[in-house]
């Protein structure tokens, strides 16, 4: 029983690490985007939404009630959907970088699916 709980607990922190690494990858991508007015606006939005995924996931893990947990998880999922949206716009504005950015798009979709699964199982 203890090992099972430990595995669940470690899995929780794996997603914390994964969402943090995802936000770091977004920042690294933003640093290499061309400096222009379109990218400046997109960068501001995507850094906020990508960082918010992990921040809200961590807050959900420290929540005091099931209701608070679900609310934070739903916010994290909403932010992952928003990040996916901004990534698609960044691809549109930077077609020459589409292949590199697609990996981030795939990761945002996977994180969204994981969060959705956790929400469904928790409701």
C-alpha cells in the first residue's frame, strides 16, 4: 500500500516537473523568435498561459478541498488550451519555425489530455 501511494505521489511530482519543463521550453522558443511587433504580443500571451499551467497544477496539489482542487485543475486545463491557441498563432506568424514549434504544440495537447483525465477521474 505504501509503495502504491508513493508511486501516485511521485507521479504527481512528475507532472509538476513536466509542466515546469514545458514552460521553460516555451521561454527558450520565445527567445529565438524574430523581434517584431506580432511576436512581441504573442510572446507575452504564451509565456503567461504556459507558466500558468504548472502554477495552477501545483496549487491544485496543495488545495484544501476537492472543490478547490477541481477548480485549479480546470484552470490549468484552460491555460493549456490557451497555450495551444497561442502556439498555433506563433506558427502562423513564423512558418519557417513550424517544425520546431510543433513539438511544443504536441506537448501542450498531451498535457491538456492528462489534465482532462485527472479532472474526469476526480469528479
